């Protein structure tokens, strides 16, 4: 049995919690689930930066796969009462949360398969 105190397991559970919370808040906004489905994969377009090189790919991927941008978008949307920004932030947070839950972490620039959670 795996040790539940391992940081990677804690980070995966953290991702599940963020994803569930983001989906519940999204539901409260009463926005179409089609919007959610379409927007959910948008952060993965960061992979296109790998066409430049691994360092650029990792930098863009990591920028779009942290909670910072999602929290900023949602926070600004909440303060400005701008539903679109809130929706973007919640979908983005859900994406990152699910990625963390399944073990996709932030990329190291030397190896696409090496992440802060595990080797994929």
C-alpha cells in the first residue's frame, strides 16, 4: 500500500479537491456545460510551444498549468462581476486539478516526461 503522506499523493488529492470545488462553483453560475467541455482542453494547447523547443514548451505549459492564472481570472471576474472571467478561471482550475489528480505535474525543461509529481 502506498504511503498517504507522500507529497505526490497529497498533491493529487489537492488536485481532486480543487477540481470538485471548481465544478461545483461552475454549476452555480448556470453556464452551459458545452462551454466547460470546450474550454477544458484549452490549456493543453500549450503543447504547441514544444514545437519551438523543450525549454519554451515547459515554460508555456507550466504557466498554463498552475492555479495562479486560474485564481487571478476567477478573482478579477468576481471583483468586477464579470461572469466570463469567472468561467475561464473555474474551467482552468478544474483542468489543472484533474491534471494533478491523474499525475500530470509541472514539466522540467530537460525532459518532457519528467514532472514535479512523477515521470510520465
